[in-house]
C-alpha cells in the first residue's frame, strides 16, 4: 500500500473501518510537496505580476476548502467576537 503500511498488515490484521480511514488519507501523503510547489509557483508569478496575488490564486489544491470547513467557532465565542 502506498500509504506506508506493510501489505500483510493491511490484508490480515486491519479491520475494514481502519482500511477506509487509511485510504481516505492517501491524498494527503504528498501534501507538503504540493504546498512547496505552490509556493515556488507563487514566488515566480508574483515577481512578474503587478497585482497582489495569494498562493491559492496561483494553484488551488483540494484541501484548501477542507481547512475552511474544519474551522469552527462556537456560538458564545462568535458572539463575544462580534461585540
């Protein structure tokens, strides 16, 4: 398995719910490399642009939207921030 787990462990010892969790996280394995690529592209494009850009404008990645959905502010905290 590309996720770093030995095949015999995956085939004979893991429970079905563990396999599902392992597979769902595979797309994050190369996240750091993609972030590095995005920052490199951003640096190159920003030097040659007159507009102020954001790295997410240069290269949108699948986990950008996930980060926003994970941020959750409780109702009392949100009300305290408003007032």
